[in-house]
């Protein structure tokens, strides 16, 4: 009896998982379909102390998804996505805020970014001299 119940539950869940998307598509009107698919933009950003990704231990990590809309665990997902969009997703093109005042203390901070930006694979690594310098770059992209 237990195997029969387990089999029935498994079959029911499988049928629901397979058929539910089909029933929603069947109910949708042809005019409701999106005109074009978006290219995915989802990134994982990490910060750690050190100068190399092989030796630095990540201290913080956030997710950032920009398409179809800004969300994720990044505290300023909207402005971070806007900053990335302004440079076409080229993280090395993010510039330093000119009026930022940072101490001249060498306490290296490593930022890594991995993921997909508009359908293209992204892998980025940069060492900043300290936290202040990191936060002064890229508007709010590295502020997490």
C-alpha cells in the first residue's frame, strides 16, 4: 500500500510539473506572447581580502540579475544594473568617482564577477588598494 501511494504522488507531481506550463500556454492569447526574448544577465559578485582569487577567501558575495528586471541579493540592484548598462556590461570600463576621498592605505581588496551579461559569459577580477577605492569605482556595482 505504501509503494502504491508513493507511486501515485510521484505520478501526480510529475504530471503537474509537465502539464502546468502547457495549460498556461494554451490559455494565453496569441497577442499576449512577448515579441522577443531577453538575453539573460545574471552575475555573482564576491569581495575578499588579498591579491589573487586563488588565495583570497571571499568575505561577501551577492547575486545580481538585470534581465528581465533588476533583482538579486545586491543591496542596490537597480542602480548597479544601470551602471553596468551604461558601460555595456564592460566591468573594466567602470570609472572612479573623481571627488572620492580615500586614504592612502594599502589593504588590498579583490573583486570577482562571474556570470552572464546579455547572453555572453563574463569573468572579471580586479584588485583595489582598499575598500574605499573599491567603492569609488563603478557607481554602486561594487558597493555591497
